């Protein structure tokens, strides 16, 4: 009997539309000889829906609305069986065995959704609650990585309740210009601005606070953007490296997910083998330092002199047609379909491992 994989998509973050594209690609990539994909949507108000007839048509969540005609549902877990239950008549509409969360950003990538699934004892793809929550908070991530001896860009942190804790003059003196301002808990370059003077600094701070109560001001590290995909649980492995050349100063949200012309991807990256080996090793070290399992994409900034800093760790990278995570693994020798299979395998293996531990307590 095929295992049913609930692909959970949508959500109320700024990355809702990207989630629809990622989920569509994953749906089509799932090895249907082994798994049966089950689509489970979360709308922009965080309400859960199941559309029993949607998979009978050509699946393209970005073009045809999944939520029109869908039934509101809740998840039910009973004796190791997981069901999608109609919220109105409480009838079981479908069942599943493992979840594949594809909700990017806030409420889906920050440990919130992972906590819901873990509380229901549902196996799920991607990092656990702790790894997801830590990686989503760029401030916490930087502090943990710095403590682990991993190089990060210098930064300041500002909070909404005390936005003037550090002045522009103080920040400029320490970090220089230009610098970058970003929300601490948003992904995909959402709310990120480049600052060149006091006026643009004030505008950037206001923009970042639109998305979060805590923001980061970082030094500008001039160099290549290099990315490494990491895969696995206890013994994770790094992919070959990819290099990104953005067509603009900033590798924007659209460039990452929507526009094939927004950035040039070079895989493998044109980097000295010794530097590449060092970055790949640090990617795995960082992955483990913040308790990641399953998958993550680790992003670096590489200077001309061969030194580098770790920019961020993305625990639920995009799966669109131009997304780096699946492309990196394809170049490393793992096809899109096999990658999805491996991710599901790691989800089930971790759940089995943790279940065995609980039985010993």
C-alpha cells in the first residue's frame, strides 16, 4: 500500500504565493509508484482546507484556486493514524501517513507548524521545532553560529519597543556604508533594504519593522553569494556549491522565486576547490550547530580574498523551477524525484528514532 504524503501549503506569510508554486512542483515530483500525494491547503487567514476533487484536474495551485469549493478541516491523530476531518460534520475526508510542509516564512517555517505536527505525533519533512525556530530568527542564528566559531557579518539588533537603542551614527561608525537592514524573522529577502545614507536608513528601518518586531542591521560584505544545500539527519551531506549573480544590487524575492532573469545561477560555483571544501564543511557544521535535520540551504558571502561569512540558513527552501535547493542536488547527482523521496525517508526515520526514545523513558 502506498504511503500518503500530505503536502501542506499556503499560509498567511508574505510568501503564500511562492508556497503554491513549490507545492505544485513537489506534487508532480513525488514518486507516485511509492507515494500518494494529498494536498492540504492553509489560507491567508490560517484556516485549513481540503479539496477532495482538486487532484482530479491538472494540479497548478498558482493558477487555479484550491480553496474554492474546499472543505474546512482539522487534523486528527489517533493510534498512529492521521486524518483530515471535516470541521462541520466531523467526518473523515482523507488520511495520510507523513506531512511535507511547504509553507515558507512566518507560521510555516519558524517552528509553529512543526510544533502542531509534533504535538499530533505526525512525521514531517524538514527540521524539527527547535532548528526551524532558531534558523528563522537571524539574530539568534548569528549568535549561535558566532559562538560555534563560524564567521558571520557584524550586526546590530533593534527592537520595536526600543528602536533608538543604537543610533545611525553609532551603527555607521561600526559597520560603515553601505549596510543592510532586514527583519529578523522573515525570509526570501522580504523587507530587506540597502542603506547608503541616513535618509535611506530611516526608510529601511521603517520598512523592516513592517514585517517584524525585531530587525537586523548588517555590514555589507562585498563578494559572491554562494549557496550550499544540506540533506540528512544525524549524518548530513552537503551538495556542490552554487553561485548567484543578481541582476540588481539585491537578490530580491522576485529574483529568487519568480523571475528567471532576476539572477544568474552558476552550478557548480567557480571557486577554488580548497575554498569550496571549506564552505561545504562549514555548511554542515552550521546545520548541526542549530539542530537542523532533514534539509536546509546554507547561504554564504565569499570575498575576493577567499574569506567568507555565513549569511543565513533557510530551513524550508523554495522548490520552484528556478530554486537553488533542488538544482544544487540535481548537479550533485540526486534527481528532483529522488530528492523528494529522500526527504520523506528522513522524516519517517527521525520520527521512528524519536518514538523509540520515548518508549525507553
